[in-house]
């Protein structure tokens, strides 16, 4: 019995020791100091040790980051004190040894619990950000562990909150003065179309840009592109503040100059305090543009690229559409049921005010097309008839809608059509032979007979005398 009790006691002791091992290990690896840090979703931070703190004397030793950091550290009181600004600026521009910890925030509510057994002054630096994020300000943080008798900075409920001011990067493209809306318009070949490209200002003096480029992707339906104005908010930039590279029409680059971005970093211009960059660009619609309102061939888009210490980011923009339409005309013989086409008829196309746009002649099938027209009201009139046909003197008023529907009004009658159809009729001449000719012959003979009788009577009267 005693042996059994001894065995049971030994087993129980072993079990208790085994159960205590995890707690002992946990206690051995727990951190002496902690700091709770809150950032923003997708941002990454690294924690660097600026200096070691002698917990007995409070002296700072083994200072990292160079002379500027050492100088600022002398006047630094604590992470929330008035003297922290100089040290933060010095740390931002300094280079430190290996990071003591890093964390990428999974949400805006995520809190990073940084733990260490090394007493010291620590600097939290934002070292990564989401690709499509406009950073206006990205401040780090400082804290001392311990601070007096405090072994923890912040808490899960009230963490040290990093000052990260962000906004979404927006890029858009619009048509100025479009006849449909800001995304769609119609135009005739040769018309100049004006586009407005807008992109958010991104970056900050703390996270300066080394490149900021708005790209215009102009389709092959246009030529003669020209940048007429670049503005930052309401301030028009001089041509020395930006460059234009139009060597590739499908990627026209409007870039802020190196000197302008340098001035932005130094704070001598208001770029980082602004909201948007706006580019005004014009281009001429070519006569090879694709007709119709169902095509995307005449579409154009824009995008933004910008570069900072984290690399280059690209943000897509908006797409706009330019439509153009064709106006077909058929000249036909009005005496035929199948509308037989007539060649060599000449037509004029004019604006509704009467300004001549174009003159064209029908082909052998009686067809002619006035191509690449904007929506609007036009006048079509025949000016030269085919040989042997009378000229049609009617003026046809044509309305092309913004969806390409053609409505024709002539002699007070209106209809929706696929083409303007203009009839002509043959010239009528008197026919030969028949009663009509005989009447001329009889009349002529009667006149001759009357003249003969009158002459005979006159001669007899003369002889009688």
C-alpha cells in the first residue's frame, strides 16, 4: 500500500512539473516593456531603437542616427512633450540599424503591441503604404521605455496613434462643352475637341514625390494634340513647371518638372497643400474616325503615375467618347418604281444658317455620302441635275440626333429615314407627227391661200381702172 502511495505521489509530482513548464517558459519570454501603436489599414511600420536608457541614472547611451538625432535628443523630454518635434524630424531623416519590430496594419482599428526587454528611446517610422493611397501627412512617433516608473506606453484601448492623413487618389477625364454630357459628345471631321484631365495631388513634404505624370491615351481618330493649360487647383502653372512628351499619341505624358517637385518638398510652392492637378488638352477629329454611336474606336482615357520612396504607383482614370455620323443621299429617277439611281447629280450641304460645308456629286448608282458629321441641323439641295433631267428645286432640312437618327423635312413633310432620297424627272419635249403638226401645216396653207386670193383681187381692181 505504501509503495502504491509513493508511486502515485511521484506521478502527481511529475504531472505538476510538466504543467508548470509552459507557464515558466511563458514567464521567461514575456517582455519587460510594451508600447501599443495604432496606424491605418495597409500601412507598415518599423520600430527603431534611437538610444539605450540607463534605468538607474536615466542617461541616454549608444545613440543611433547621427549628430542631428543626438543633438535633438538632449532637449527631448518625452513622446508627447513640446520638444518631440525636433527629434521626430531628425529621426525622419536619419538612418538606423536593424529594426526592432515591424507590423502591417490589417485595418484602421488594428493595434500593434510592440514588446521589448531593452530599455531605450524608440522611434516608429511608417515604411510602407497601400499602392493607391494619397498621403498628405505621414508622421512617426517617439516613446521611451520605461518612462519614469511606466513600463508601458499607451494601451490596447488608448494606443499611440500615428498621424497619417490619407485620401483616395482620383483620376478622371471629361469633355469640355460636349453636346451630350461630360463623358460623350459628337463632332465633325476637322472639329477641335477639348478634354479636361484631373488627378488628385498626392504625396507630402514628409513623403515627397520624385515623379508625377498624367498620361493621356488619345485614340488614332485624332491628331494635332496640344496641351493648352496645366493648373494646380486654381493656379495656372508656367511652362517651366511641367513638360509635355507627345512622341506617342497613345501615351501623351504631362509631367511636373523636377524643379517644381523640389520646390514642393521645400515648401516654396503650395503643391502638397492643394487638391487637384488639371490639364486642358485639345485634339482634332480626323476624317478617318469611325462613324456611329455604338463604336468605342474614338474613345480616349487617362491615367496617373507617381513615384516616391516606395516606388511607382499607377492609377487608372476615366474614358470619354466622341461620336460622328454619315449622311447618305440617293438621287433617283422619280418615274421608276424601284428608284433607279442617277449619277452626276451635284448636291450642296450647308449649315442651318446657310454656310456651305461641302459639295459632292453622285456616283453612277446615284449615291453620295457627306461623312463624319456632328449631331445638328443641315440643309441639302441639288445644284446640278443629271443630263436630261429637271433640277429638283426643293431644299431638304436634315436633323441628325446625338444618337445618329436622321429626320428629313421637305415641303412641310417630315420623316425619319436612313438616307435623304431626292427624285428627278426627265425633261419633257413636244413629240413629232400627229394632229399637232398637221394643224401647223393646214394653218400655213390657209395663210398662203388667203394671200394669193388677196393678191388676185388687187390685180383685177387695178386692171379695171
